[in-house]
C-alpha cells in the first residue's frame, strides 16, 4: 500500500503535516496493537530522507503500555552493521565522497543554490 492510498492529499510542508496531526482525532489504544509498516512523508524538513536512509521499517505495539521496534531480519542487521563500519572507516580516514540522492540533496543549501556540482537536484539528472 502506498502513502497516496492512505493519505491522498498528503501535506508537503512541515507546518501542514503538524496541522493535519493536530486536527486528527485520537484512536482507541486497541486499534494500534499490531505491527505497522511506516512511510516517510516528505515535507521539506531538513531531516527528510533520514528514516529511509537508516533502514527504518515501522513500529510494533504489543499492548496499550508497551511498544517495540518491528522485527528485522539478520540480513537487515548485517547490512546495517556494514554501513556503520563503512561510515566509521570513512570518518577515521577523513574520506567524505559525495553520495548524491534527491531526498538528501534537495534539503542541502549547497545543492539548492547550485554550489555543489554533485547535487542530484540539478536539472537533467
């Protein structure tokens, strides 16, 4: 199921997303019990893309008092460990090659103002 199926008129700014959240009715705790697949809602916030990049999947509500992360596979954990090791090695070596991606670049002032030649926001990319 795509975000547009659940929220056809999804907000596109942080202010609109907060207004939608504030205007929404509360649900009964029992409604929330189960495993929920999450989706990122791009709003132009400086942290857009972070959930997807971190491998975030969703949330699991066990009862009305307990929450926990959704179960992930051993392969997912292994990939996360590899990504962490790669990032740590790059930091130690002071090696920071560009990794352009639209969700990252569109919130970076260097990409938005045409300063970065690697930006994925440039026309024609």
